[in-house]
């Protein structure tokens, strides 16, 4: 009969240890990426937006606080609307030491596939209180029409 020594048993493996090891690795990777300067000036979060439809138009609202109208570029190609822009980095005082810095700065881009055809000549956009509102009137072929039914 074989005797099993306590030292021959496999050590208890914590199932969460592997996840913790991966998390530490990702933290180190993000720190080294930020330290090289390649991550500087690039926002990694798209502007959040809502898209809704009314009978005659599509409306897109996007949150763009701190972005100037001159720094926003809208373009329509086919049935894809692209919102591009940049948020300038706010210059801090020399004596300021940040404890947390979550407000992204740098360029952003978001391409939106439109659910229906729009009239490109009547698109309007307005930036107020950090909310960009884009109104896209539907093409005349897409807007619903009321058809009267007659009896004989």
C-alpha cells in the first residue's frame, strides 16, 4: 500500500487567482501604454447617443460636453452618418496634482448606420448645453402617406 505524503498533494488552487493575475497584467499593460505617450490625446469612449424616429424625421442626440462647434465634423455618406471631433485637453495649473482624471480629451469618431433613407439637403444640427441634436428629415419616398379608401 502506498502512502501519500502531505507534500505530494497538489496545492489548493484558488479559482479566482487566474482572473486576478490577468487583471494585474492588463493594468500593467495600460500603464505602460499611457507612459509611452501613444495613449495621450485619444479618447477611447465614443460619445453616448440616442436615436429616435418621428413620423417625418430621424433625430440623433449625442453628449458632447466641452466640445466646441468648430471642433465637430458631421458627414453623410450613403446611409451612414459620421460624427467626428475633438475635445481639447484642459490645461491645468502647474501646482495641480490630480487624484482622478476621467474626463477624456482628444479625438473621437462615431459612424451611425441610419435605419431609413434621409433627405441630405435638409439635415440640421444644433449644439446646446453640451448636447448635439441632429435632425434628419426622411426622404419623401420613405415618409408614410395616408391612402384614402373609397367604397363603390
